[in-house]
C-alpha cells in the first residue's frame, strides 16, 4: 500500500500530466500548467483526478478581476493559482468559512496525527535537520488581549495541555496577533521586528475527513500564506488545530 506522501505525490503527478496534455492557448490555463509544473506537490496540490476544465472552474473565482487579454497579467494569474490550490487541499469548500475573532480565542493543539499534512508531500521542508528530533505536535494560544504563544514539541516529550499553554504567560511576551479581513491573522514579534508572518484561518462548520484525518466542527484549518521570501501567497505550512480544554 502506498504511504500517504507517496499517494499524494502520485496524485499530483497524475493531475499535472492530465492538465499538460489538455492545455490550450489561454493565459489562465498557461498559468495553471506552468505553476503546477514548477510546484506540484510542493506548495500546490490539486483535487483528485481533476481535469484542466475543472481546475479552471475552481480558479475562476480568484481571477474574475484580472484582464486575461493582457500578457502582463501572468504574474497576477500565477499568484491566483497559488492562492486557489494550496496543500493539502483548497479552503474553497463548503465545510469551511473564514474565521472570526471569536473562533480563534483560546488554546489549540496541532496533533501528531495531522502533522503529515504540515507541508506538501514533495516540499523540501520535510528534510530533517541532523541531530534534531522530529516535531511531535504544536500548541498555540490566541489570547483575547492580542498575546500569541506557540509551543513546538519534539521527540518523546508530552504534547502541551491547556494548563501548560497558560503557564507560558509567565515568560516574556514576544509575539502578538491581529485579525485582518477574511480570516487573515498577522503575527508580529518584538524580538524579530522585520519578520513577516500571515496565516489564513478557516473555521470548520461541517465535519469532514481527508486521508482518514477527521476535521470536527470548531476545529481550525490554517495556511501560512506570507513570510520572508514568500510574496506569492503560496501556502508553505499547514496546521489543523483542535481546541485544547
């Protein structure tokens, strides 16, 4: 049986081949084909067995204000492709809605079972640092005051509890968060003032499964859309957050 990562790589390659074989002289189609050729399975993931026509229909809501007759529109079209087809799946689905502030407040766990979705299956981010234990889970807290806390757990250490996350408030505050329009969260750090970090956050309103991972009502689906060196809205990191109680 194929591993999760092998299965998704095979799917990404199959979809790109289908797109390339059916490509037509159209600026938006060209952007679809070329961006998937470059980043399929890295920061781009497509729906299962999608044809070019189906992919184009999914892209259309993101390009309605772009002039498709202007060759100079290609960079904007490429950004739209990265926006529409993040890994592991597109947020443009009925089970999700952009998160509001009240959806975020509290402590969250990115569990071990969901960590296999953290990056695209072919992402170089999977390369392990020699001597560094694997990431087991993450804990996050969005405090109503704007304080932001993250605990990344590696190796055999226990995943954080709500009590652990609250105890982190005794440490110096270095990170804060604000909610931008459409569920976009911007993180600022006092220790790295030049850092750029923006996450696109969605609340699960109807339960669903993806590769046997269950997403429950009230969970959060989160994509890292902006950071230093990434100005094309590519989702380089994914989080599935479950409420800590």
